[in-house]
C-alpha cells in the first residue's frame, strides 16, 4: 500500500478487495456527475488536536490540514496506529500544510490520527457523503409554447445516501416553485413571450444540493396581421374585383393559415405568403373586412377592420332642403343656431354635412332627416349644408346667411402729427360691419401708413374685428425740398434700342403727388400718382397688343441727389430709368451753362465724319432746347431740363424705329459739350453707332 498521498488525489494499492472497491468508486463517480461544485475544508493542528476533529464533506471536496503548533505532526488514515491506506502525510512543522482531494473513494466515514501524538488523543474522522442527482424530464430542450400556456415542469431526483427533501425550479435566477414529493413538478401559467432557461435544484436531507442541466424553451407571441389592401374607407363600384392583401409579422412557430372575412363571413383562406385574395362582392353596401392569421401553436390574431363601400355607379345628384332654421340674412343675438331639414337620393344617402364660412365640413346628425347645431362667430356668416349619396355625388348646397350681432370697442391711435376722423376711438362698433376713417396730417406733415389694417391711403375702409387697434402714422413732409420738374432717360444697359429706350418727364408737388409722361418705343404714356413716404411708386402700363410694362420709381428723399431712379420692364428686357430735378431758377439760382452753344456730332470712331449740326439753347432757369439738322437734311428738336451737374438728357426720335439717345454734359466753367450719343435703329437693318460732340 502506498502511504504517500498527493495533494490532488488519494491513492491506494490494487489488492483484490481494493479492485472491487475501485470499480465501485468509478461507477459512483459517474453517478455523481451532477453534484455541486467541489469545496475545500481546512483542519488546524493546534494544541495537539485536530480542529475540527470530525468533519463531513462532499465527494470530490478537498481537506487541507494546517500545522499551527511548533511540534511536527502528520495525518494518517486509520485507527489505533493501523493505517488504512487512504492517505498518509509525512511529518511537517509549523506553518506546513497537507491536502487530500476525496475522489475515487467510497462514501462513508474515515478515521485518521497523528502518529506521534495519538496517545494525546490527536485523532479525527472524515465522513464523505454524496449530493443528490437531478434531471428535468419535461419540457424537452427546445420546446415551444404559446403565450399564456400552462407549462408543467417535471424532474427526477435521487440521493444515494439519503432522501431528496425538495426540488426547486428556476427560470434563470427567478424561482418558479418548490416541490417536496416525487414526482417533483410545478405548473407555471401566463408566461410572456421570450426565451427561458429552466433548471431544477434538488436538496437532500443532509442539505446537499445538485442542479440539473439547463433546458431552454421559447414562448412565442401570436402573429400580427395587417390588412394592407384595400385601404380604409375605400369605395368600389359594384361588380369590380377587389384585391385583399394581408401582411403577417412574427409567427416564429410558422403560419398555418390566413383567412379573409367580410362582416365575419369567411371569404377565403391562404396559407402561403403573399397572402392574397381577389373578391367580387355581389351586393352594394358597406362592408367591414378583416384578416385572421393562425400559427403552428394554434395562436390566432385578427387585423384591425377595414371599412369599404360597394356602390352602384351613377351620376344623379341628391337633394337637400332646409326646413327649420333662422331666416336668411337674420341678425341674431344668440350665437348658437340649429338647422334641420330633409335630403333625398334616387338610391341612397351616405351623409349630410355642414360648413361654416370657409371652415372644413362637419357631419350633421341623420341623413333623410338631418339636424345640425353650430355656434356662429361674431359678424356675418355663411352656413352651407349639402347631402352626399352612396356613389359620392354631392348635392347643390343650401345656404343661410346669418349675422351674429356683437358690438365691441375700437381702439384708434395716432403716431406723429395728425388726427383721425370721425372720432371712433373707444366706441362700440358692430363686428363684421364696414366702417371708414380718414387720417388728416397737421401742417408740414403727411400721412404715412396704417398699422392694424391692410395698407391703404389716408382714407381707410375696414371691417370691424374683435380687439381691433388701428394706428395712423404721420411723418414730417419730406417732399417740399424735392418738389419740381424732373427730366431723364430710360436706357437698356444691355444694349440701347429704340423699343426699350425713351424720355421721362415728371412734375412733383409739395405733398408727393406727381404727373408726367413716359415716351418709349414710339408710344407715349401719361403718368400720375402719389409717392409713398418712402419715395416708392409703381404701376403697370398697358400697351395695345403687347404685354404691359412694369414701371418702378424711387424718389430720393434722404441723400440730396435730386433724382428719381427706377426701371421699366417687359417680358424680355429691363431698362434703367434716371431723371434729374431742375434746381435752377432764373432769379435765385441761374444755370451756369445758360446760353447758346453750337456743335457738331461726329461718329465716335471717325472724328472727321460729321453726322449732324446741333444748337443747344439753355435758359437761365435750366430749361433747354436742342435742335439740329442731319447731313441728309432731316431736322430734329428735343426739349429737356438741365441737371445740377450739367447733364442734359438727349432723346431724339427720328422715326418709330430710329433714335439718338444719350446724355450730353454742359459742365462749367468754361461751358463745353461732351458725352456719347448712341444712334440706334431696330428692325431688319438694325444698327448702332456712337456719336460724339
């Protein structure tokens, strides 16, 4: 017998008796496959005693003896100095250890002692016991169950050296229940969908435990089915084929059937995707369609209902009549009104609806006899009712015009120097009624705008509304310093042409009102209007047989340039407009360039080629006349006013398709003539040359 024990196992000689014992141990070790995990127990050698002397361990546990004395000790299996051969350690001193792992050994009790100190009573026992074994018999691994099913858990548990006192079942770490008698089982109910790992833990009368191998089951949620076609509230004429389509989601256990129903009457069944059925209804009416999907676990789900209508196609409008309502154009002091009446159709009515002013339609109560109750907002209202038949044909509306009379105060304010007449500030006015106000500026001021109303002139027509606040804005009059005569040109900067060029003259008064004329492309347009306090004005000029021209003017009120700028546009071109104010006066501000100046016009690229002889007569008040004769004998004349920088607009229309257009410069001192005058002609022989003085 080998008396030397290794720390990792226990060895003993293979005698005839030990061979049988070894076979028993081998079989028993397989029997203990599901035991609890091995543990380690420490026994101290202290005061010539083993502490604790008697221990109980599980099969497979390890015992570690530790010497806490200053004498040498050993640990040997056996009794009365007779070794049994299971383990025997050498002598070891203070702080030394010896370990033995109890595998490949029969269950039972084993005495042991310290050889040098047995006479001092230094002995003990190690009792080796076995935990129970347990397996889950039901459900099987990978089993599937429907949501809410009752699942029975059944386990077999045995104990070789005792009895099993209880079996506890778990899903993960959550206890599902305890069974104390064989057959060990519990029933779990109302399980939510998901995957679950089940185990069972057996406990014997010694308190030893064993845990079974895990069993994984899945609880499948019922499928989800949606009726994707037709759409809700769809309408179909009778005898047309309607495509029913259902889409199924989930159903991991497999879908065994999808059924289609109309008003709970089964129409068809389709087991394979795509789930479709073409249905031709035979009766014109409303239907509620559903789809029912069933999975392999017997779970079924029903789609949300889809409402459709099958109608007889026809075009005859239904009719509607108001039989009970306030009189048309009634003025009411109570906002709540009730309308009632009748409606008819040759086949059938779907609904009656009413509309208040421009709001969306609302359903009335009833069809052939209908009723509608509504609340009127303050002021005049239009209430319309109509019927709609099964084919979707609307009737002609029946209308009542009703006024809910409500008076509320108006707030009028002024900003700047001026007043508003009549004085309605704080007065109660009827909501929805039209009133008029006039804004009148004080001296040296002008009306600018209204706040609280659409931009109108000084006279304002408005519809009274709740909490209405109107403000008349006045500003110091900016026009006196820019009033006077303006003359200028319209030129297309992308290429001067007779049809897009011309002369503009304006006479602007002290309050911003003006009159004038635009000569363009052989046509003359009268101009008149009122500049906005910002200096803006625009209009459309009508032309016979041609699109209108868009004219924009801007009077400079801030920078002292004494100019009106702007543009003239049609669909194909845009020309810039610039007019200068005549700032000269024969008495107080004489024009420096006043006098008569004769000069010639030459081709710009050939200064020896004279085109015309010209005479400019400039009055001391700034008015100017240009007259001349072409070398072919054709005479011309043009009138304008001189700008303060000496620029003079020159517009000489020779005929409808030919003109000389440009600016001449009479800048003093001394007065010389400069500038470039384009000479242009349009049409099939269009041409353009530049003339210089």
